[in-house]
C-alpha cells in the first residue's frame, strides 16, 4: 500500500461524512445543485464564506500587512492573452489525458493507479479498460472578449494568480516606492479545466489562490527561499494545523520546472492521503525575462548603490485557499466522547478562523428583547449568531459542531444581576460576566495575535 493510501486508511474521518456535513450545515455544497450540480464547481454557504474570508484575512494580515517589504494588488482575472504565451501556459500547461473507448470517460494518464472503471467499479480497474494513447490536454479555460468571435478575441481565465503580478511588477514597484528585495501578494480566483476534478473541493475547476511573489537579487535567492519556506510553515502551524498533519515535500530534480532552482510543497494529511496545500517555488528570473521579451518592456532593475543592472529572481509562495479551507475542516473535526459515554461533534477552529465568534442564546423566548440588544452590541464587532429556538443543551451542541468558540446565554437572573453566562466551546466551562464587560471579555479571547 502506498504511503498516501496507508495514511488515508488510518484517517479517523471519512470524506463522505465531511461532504454531507458541509452541505447540511451550509459550509460548502455543489454549485447549481438544483440542476444536478456541475463537476468541479462549488458554492460556499453562510458558514463556508465566513471561514474562507477569515482564512484570506489572516493570510493578508500575515503576508502583506505585517511586512513593510510586501504590498498587495487585486488584478483582473482576464489578462492580455500574450501573458499566457510568455508564461508558457499556451504551449505547455497540460496534463496527459486518455479516453476509454468503452465507457467514453476521460482520465488523467498519470493518475490511473488504483482508479476503478466508473462503468463497472467492482469488476475492472481503469488500467484494464480499452484506453487510447495519452495526449496532452491544455487546462486553460478559454473565453471570447468583445463582440466578434474569431481568434483575435480569444482570451483565457487565468490559471494562476501570479502572472498578472509579473505584468504589474514595474508599475507597482514604482508606485509603492519599493526597492528590492520586495514582494507582491494577491488573493483571487484561478481556473483550470481539470480532467478529473475530485476529492470534494481539493481539485476543482474554479478555485482561489493566495500568492506572493518576492523579488530579490540573484545572490539572495537561496536565503529568501529558506526564509519563505519556514515562514509559510509557521503560518500553517499558527492557523491550528496539528503538527502530525503537516509536512514538507521537496520536489525531486526531475519534477522541477526547467527554470526552477528549488520547490517544496507543504502537504496536509487528508482522509485521501498526503496532498499539497501550498507550493514554495524558486522561479529564478524566468517570468520577468519572458514578459520582458514578449512585451518589449524593460523589467531589469538597477541597484542604486552599485549601479548593477539585473533581472530580479523570484521566490513564490502559492497557497490554495479552498484546499487549505478543506484541510482546516478536516483538522478541526472531532467526535469527542464525553464522560458518561455521550459523544459531541465539535469543530476546533482557532477563534480567528471560526465562522461564528459568539452565539447569543436567550434561555427563553420571553428574554428575546434584551438578548437581541446584546446581539446588536456584539454584532458591531464580530460575526454573531442569534438563536432562541429549542433547548439550551441542543443549542450549545449546534454551535460546537460548527466551531463557535463562545456562547452568551441570557437567562432569568440576567435582568436582575446584569450578567450573562459565557460558555467556552472546548472546555465547556462557564463564567458569569457583567453585560458591560462582555465585549472586553470576548476581545481578550478572540483577538489574540497569531
Ligand atoms: P496539483 O499538482 O495538485 O495539481 P499544482 O502543483 O499544479 O497542484 P500549483 O500550480 O503549484 O499547484 O498551485 C498552487 C496551489 O493552488 C496548490 O498548492 C493548490 O493548493 C492550489 N490549486 C492548484 N490547483 C488546484 C485545483 N484544481 N483546485 C483547488 N486548488 C488548486
């Protein structure tokens, strides 16, 4: 059994369970569900959008805002088509594909191992099907821009968010008055016409990336690669990933792109095995040189002190937002056995990532009015949920299973003593806190720096 499969076999969570949970609680579900869905596309519901936005905010804070040498951009999804000729995507961004002459399905030729034929999964491995020779299939999604429909109006939905960063390099360096070394980050959608989307959101056709390109002097490329590689691992630890679920996987020499000096993946242990959630790449001067050649624009920099002219080297950190959000869901999931044998489902998100920070729960509908006032006060600061239906134990459990770190219960003593009960998700401990101190109490616990 391969390393990945072995790891998967030991995993406590089944993907089907997670997929069903995510749909029923409104984290993530199929796009266009009422039409039967569309393969490789996913929608984020009320809880999913909060989780993903929190992840993006934490990345932006850490990678862009906390650094004086990194700035952010938000570029268009559609770039000048020459961009993708320069980057090599038009000629080389493809996966090997085979067709099955019997069931008419398509497969990735390099991922056939262990695959069962969808026609007769119990009887036949795909490798025993009547397959065509492998041929290259370009993964870029094409569209037309403008009123006419000819080759001159063809454009691509970007397959990665980094190329527009290279297009904007000179403009942004000048506008932000940055000297090398410096980086540019962006978060946004990317599109790949994956041959076999699979494993829930892990391999989708539309997804988000959080990428940072760091431009430096050739002499510093190795030290910056090491710096960013360690920095990115620190990030993944800080957002709550269990140490045993994370590892680096350096690329072997024959995996590296011809222009790359080094590349390492950050891998997470999913129920389907160890898989990449982020790549850290030393891309050398490939991108800027190619864009300079194809655009005719000089992208060389001059060192102010030494007057040396050089094309900057690029160290890239490229995190998949959806893959990391999926890993967070897997990592946070726990079926906890309580004293007395009862189980509770609890999502142990760190507070910064929890979709709902506090749930306000009046003990009875008769207490709705003051509880709604508390909700309004807290909602000025955080994403707060209000729930007055059902028994209080069940309401706590509903919050536990979506990862809400705190519940504030307004009970029959509250009008007299001016206090509410604050309950913590993990320990389930409860504390009476004066109403006027609730914001400060929560702030202390919710806004701890990562
Ligand atoms: P893979 O080998 O799994 O296809 P990749 O090496 O092509 O991934 P990169 O081009 O390095 O991926 O993209 C950077 C990140 O973007 C990946 O680490 C991953 O988190 C995310 N990503 C890439 N392709 C997809 C996809 N089809 N669906 C969701 N996320 C993706």
